[in-house]
């Protein structure tokens, strides 16, 4: 693994020193990566909200069961 990490670090250093590569990376980031990430985030929001509601329901059920057992019902 150290061999692979050394290669990756060396390539990253060389690319960071190349102005053309940095410009291309910046362009790809702005034109491709960011829009896809924003779309994925907005598409995931309903699923996250559903999971949040499900978790709240589960916590309420567990809390109610705990309270029933504690009160001796």
C-alpha cells in the first residue's frame, strides 16, 4: 500500500504544479462534479426526511415500551 500511496502523492504533486492540469481540474469540478453532487443531494432529501421520520417513530416506540416496563404495566 505504501508503494501505491507514494505513486499517488507523486502524481498529485506533478499535477498540482502543472497550470493546464489545474485549470482542467477546476473546469471539470465546476462543470461536472458540482452539478451532479447538487442534484444527488436534492434527490436524496426526501429519502433522508423519510428516514428521519422512521427513526423518530422507532425512538418513540422504544421509549413507550421502556416506560411501560418501568411502571410495571
